[in-house]
């Protein structure tokens, strides 16, 4: 689970991509507060680097995540 502080309390779109740019997952989280929990599940996915693109209003934030099992 990721924790993200949004600049505004609004719905948040989270896209997860693998290291070659394929979209692995997409979530839309309706947030009533600025502190947002982003649940994600990479079970069954390959080890490697994943990128999270978090969009809240006009603000976009990217996070990289390394999965090793």
C-alpha cells in the first residue's frame, strides 16, 4: 500500500505501468481527504520496476517501485 498526500481533496487516478510501459492496473479513488491510501496488488506479476502515475486534479506525481520476491 502506498500513501500519498494530495494537494487537493478530489478523486485520484492511479495508473501502474511495468518497465516497458505496459499498463498493468488502473484505479480511481474517490478521496474526501488529502491523505490517500493507494492499495495495489502485484501478486502474479513479474519481478521488476513498476511506475505509479498518480493524478489528482491538475497535479501529476510519479513513483517508482521495485518488486522483488
